[in-house]
């Protein structure tokens, strides 16, 4: 009895995270959406995406121009002008604009044209990476989820804004860039050479996805990326005398490198729950209900009941910690020769507030070996966008309104996208590819047999078009800064 009384006292002392109210869909937006023939719009968007998937934009080597021309032709048929932006010899991004009244800075619809490579032998013979075929209720092809699917939604959003003759309070800009999957050259070019004439205050891009059964059975959680971890890519090199491989001698480079890697693996790794996770756990709890839902709404219980489960999963653990991942080695060239230098490539992802150079100093202290040096390959500090922003709230509103089973909330992305560069120039950047898929299907991104359920394409278009209307149509609330 005392045990249950103690539990009751603890529970009564816990404060609950309030349920967030993003408000109803504005009446004008509802009117615009009702003017769309949604079955026909979904069918058309599916055909547009199928053609896009058949357009080879594999990177490397980078064939983005073909994709940019494909999108440009779609826009041209609707009377929407566009231009190709060359960011490398023979490689182009695409820029298009629907002009508005100028009451707010432009809204950017961002996607990347390039897709990663695919091993065709691991795909069904009749559903190849560039096939764009429909089978088993899904549209197959490399880029269906990452991220030609979103690119098709954005193009069709522009087209429907034009077809409906929506009076816009702000410009709506379509920005489809190249080389996101390798060096981000497309977005870097946009920022360095074209940003003065684009100047968006808000954007939507990849970064999150709708995942079914993520927390509660039957529930779909739309993860809206509001932040991305920073990054620090390093080459860690150990030095020592070269020699013959037959005689192990302490202090040589390979041994030093192994010891340094082991020290990094054994380092103390503190955890931190990002505010976005607190909000999302609480909102899924409010939606899911029950005892689990009650726990998720009360942060005082997380350290005991929630965080251990999150740390047991590599994907969620990465969102709570600064990570150091060994991703490659170099330096050895013969079994019987000890090289004077060997190196490991380290991919470090850093929580908001952690500066890359400060983290490097910490790694150097942990390794504590003057014969081990570090070279920075790439670095970028984490950046965040506010959840109080009207466009973020519009995205959440329409994602949650897509189904009674849907709930949406902010997330910290453990990887980075082109939104990282947009946030660096002051854009409130949000990430959501508004398709709801099972976790197993989400895992096909960058993997085998990537595809998207056909039924999700029309739903995704309605979510995106609704959110854009909320903050851009003249009779809707204005977002931006």
C-alpha cells in the first residue's frame, strides 16, 4: 500500500506538457482546397512523379540538368516561367517564382533533383530503380521518398496555385537544386550567387516523414524537422616509425590509431533531450492516450522510463548525444609492412549549442597522444528554426488534419540537408516529406526497392498545398519575419 501511495504522490507532483493547439484551417484555405478535384489531382501528380523517377539524375556523376528540364517543361505548360542555374559545368538547378503582393518575404519550396546510386540487381526485374512503375499499390523508383516525391508535390503545388488563380500576399518560389547527395554544390551556389534575388524567410524541404506505428499502434507521426545536428568530419592520423610486419613493436602508427579509436569509443557520452523531442513525445502522448500517453506527457518520468528506451535504439540515441562514428580507414599498403602513417575518417554529429572546434579540442584531450593528429575535412554548427513560426504551425495543422490517426511534432534531424545552409542565412527552414509510410518502407531510402504507396501521393499534395495557402494566400494569415 505504501508503494502505491508513493507512486501516486510522485505522479501527482509531475507537471504535464500542455497539448499544443495550432488552430483550425483558415476558411479561405478550405475554400481553395475544395476547388480541387482531388482524385484527378492525385492521379496527375502520380504520373508526374513517375516521369520524374524515369529521368536519370543519379549522383555521382550528377545528371541534374535532365531533371531540371523535366520540371521546367511541366511549369512551362502552365505558363510558369523558370530558369536553369548552372552550379558546375553541365549541371543545373531550377528556379521558378509565382509573384505575390509583397506583404511578406517569399516562401521557398525546396527539393533536390539528384538521387543516390542504386544496385539494380537487388531490385525486382520489373521494378528497377529508373522504372517509375506501379506495382503492389506503390510507385517504385530511386528517389520516390528521397526526394523526387516531394519535388513532384512542390511542382504541383505551384501549378495548382496558378490554376486556381490564388491571389498571393507573397512570392512563392520553387527551388530544385542539384548535388545535395554529395557536396551540396547546388544550394551553396544558390546562397553565394543568387540569394539576393530569392531572399525567402521560410522554406519547406526534406528532413522528416510520416511514419506509421512509430510510437503507438495505428498512430501516424509526422516528424517536422526544425533543427539539424551540426557536423565535424575529421581525418585522424597516427604517426610512427615504419618497419617490418614480422616483429610487433610498441608505438607504431597502426597500434596508436587503434588505441585512439578505442579511447573515443569508451569516452563518457552525456545525453541531452532536445526541446523538440519533449514537444513531440508529449503530443504523441496526448493523441495516443492511456498509461503510455500519460508518461510521455510528463517529462519528470522520462529519465527513468523513456530515455533508457531511446538510448537502446541507435537511431534515437543519435538524437540525444554527440556522436563519433568511424567511417573509413587509409594508410596500409602491404601485409608485411608497417606504415609510418595510418588514418581513420570520423563523422561527428553535434547537438545544438556544441561548437565543432570545441568538440575537436575535447577529442584531442581524450586521445591524449602527440603522435595522433586531426585534420578538419568539413564543419558546420547546428542551427534551429522556431516552432512558433506560422508556417511550421500550418504544416503541423494540415499534417494532423490528414487523418484521425495523425499527429505531428518537431524533431531534431541527426543528418543534415540543404536546410542547414538556408538556416545560416536566416531562413526559418522546416523539413517534411508529407507521406505516411510504415517504418520498413521508410528504410528503403538510399536502400533497396525504394517506393511510395500511391495512395499517399494525393494526401501529401493536399497537406503541402494547404500549408502554403495558409501563409501565402491573400485572405490567410501571413507568416514570415
